[in-house]
C-alpha cells in the first residue's frame, strides 16, 4: 500500500467519523448549553441535572439518526474492503 493510498483511506475514515458523530455531539452540546444557562439562572448546581437531559437527548438522536449512521458506516466499510485487492 502506497503512502498516498493509506493517507487517502485515513482521510476518508476521519471524514466518515466526523459526519457520523456530528449529529449526536451537536445535540448533546446544545442541550448541555441550555441546561448550563438554566442552572446559572436558577443557581441550582446539581450534577445529575445536566447528565440526564444530555443522556436522553443522545438516545433520542441515536434512535432518530441511527439507521443513517449505520448506512454511512456500512458504505465506508464496503468501500474499504473493495480497496483490499488493489493493495500491493
């Protein structure tokens, strides 16, 4: 495998990971920011108050976007496996 092929595969992998993880990370960050603002406004500093909504938001996003995520991962895996015969 040449350096250009391995770097290209690494680049594709990193972009796939970024696009697959982005919806969950973005929603959890937004929910965390909203909860933090509410905690500051009410001066209620309970740690579990921030974990539970973020966990529920992540689960809901995974349920909603899960099939798309699996499709993207499967597509990347198939493309990576198809390049195996050209290595060498």
